[in-house]
C-alpha cells in the first residue's frame, strides 16, 4: 500500500514539473564559409555567438557562445541556447569569426536574424577576411582596445554632457557613439594611417537637433581623417592637408 502511495506522489511531482514549463535546450544551426580560396592554418578556431540585439542604444547581449576546431569551410555547427532566455518581442542574431594565432582572420559583418519575428532557427554566414593590423613597436602608440572620447572637432572644444566616443578592436572592427546613435563597421588604422569605410551600420534614432548636429560633425570629421597621431592619452586625427579634424582623449578603464 505504501509503495503505491509513494509511486502516486512521485508521479504527481513529475507531472507538476512537466506542466510548469521547464526550459529546454535548443539549437541554432549555423553554416559559415568565406569567398577567398585560401586554406586555414592548423590552429584555426571557429567562434559562433547568439546575440540579443534588441536595444539599438546599448551593446548586444551574448546568450550563447561556442568554439569549434576548424579545418575548412563550409562548416555547419549547432549552438545551444536556453529557451527561457528567448523573448518573442526581442531580436536575435548570429555572429561568427575565425581566429588564428590570436587574431581574427575572418568575421561576419552583417546582422543575420534568427528565432523571432519570423526569422528561422538557422543561419548561413559568409565571413569577410580581416587584414592583420600592424601593432607597432610601441604599445603606447596603439589606438586599439581603448575607449576614446571626443573633446574637440575642427578646433572647437566640446562642452556636452554625453560626448561622442570611439573604440577600435585589433581587427579594425569599430564601435562609434556619435552623440545620438551608435554605429559599427570596419576601419583601417595600420601604419599610422586612418580610413573610415564609406558606409557602415547604425541605429536611426530621432534625437534633439543639437545632438544630431554633433553626430553629423563627428562623422564628417572621421570621414575626412587619413592619418592619426597619439601623444600619451590623446589621439589626434588629421586630414589630407595635415590639419587636425578630431581630438579624442583616452577614458579611464
């Protein structure tokens, strides 16, 4: 009799758990490739991330990140995620990069939606080759992996509560806050030269007129820059005539 009672209780507990909506582990199938006909080095690693990119005014949030040994492309992998983390109102994308010798050789440069808002649970990514950057003999002269804050545009000092800022990763991927919107793309800053891409992705928020003007001035100055000089915690961007179009200061870490 006691055995039957315990069995009934155990079954009821299991039924309660099953009906309470326990999270599942699901997968996003991702296929990556690149167009260049070159072989990968033996230490190549593929890193794939599932990102929540819902907020245009904030950095993306990584929900899952996995690494795989990579011998060649195309390569299809599955990255796991917890269904409890998914909100149908949010936007999710998949990003990938191939790393070798501590450097990013290839990476995705466009957002590929998945999971919600009619997007599939799979993605096909064509990665772009990233030039290897010259680090220079003096690490203090590098502009990479530093949060730079704009304090002067075309000789005019800025007096604003929330100034524009710029960060550049070792592979040239940059993040720009213009004073209103946020932008991302890949620039070239090798051998003291500086070159912004003609087009790059960004949010399209409506902001007060003074903020929009500040953003336009910042982007215009960046587009004119062809070279940079660092002096301690100061970064100066110069145009083709040698005039400084933008000055930035290194923010404390």
